[in-house]
């Protein structure tokens, strides 16, 4: 059963596109366009993951699905792309990633790096 669908993020992209109509420098334009591409790519990734999750669990009486869950506590915020929970309270938290620029998976288990902007992000055990 689907408890919550993902939130619509088109307003975020529209606001970024509106900024392109303002008096901005070439560097600012470049940065905004890059953010638009990254955000749009992320949206596509989450929607694609949600499609496959929904296809499998839409009619399930044993699984509940929550997409785009926002949790707030004492000023801290966490966002979960997809939460799956069965009737025995087995829970799975799924994070969708869809990189516009690139990702490299290293031979070491659990090690990866991505280039989403001029600075690299990485995860290693």
C-alpha cells in the first residue's frame, strides 16, 4: 500500500529558472543552470525509483510505502526518499541517487566518489 507519494519539486525548478531572468553575472547563470540540471536529474532518479517500488508494492497488504518523508526534531531535519515497512515492522530506508555529472565506484567494498559540482563528494567505510 502506498501511504504517501513523493512531493512535487517542479516549483523548486521553476523558481531556479525564474532566477535566470534576473540581472545576474555569467558565473551566477552558469551555477544556477548547473543546479537546475542536478536537481532535475535527482527528481528523475527519485521518480524512477518510486515507479518500480510502487509497481511492486502498490497492492500489497503486507507492505507500506512512504515516499519523500521529511522528519524534523529539535531544529534538525532529515529527508528519506523511500521508506518501506512490512507488517512485522521490518523497515527499509532507500536513498535514490541519480548523478548528472558522474559517479565512480572503487574496487574497495563500500567506497565511491561522485562529481556533482567542482568539489567532489565521497563515501568510504
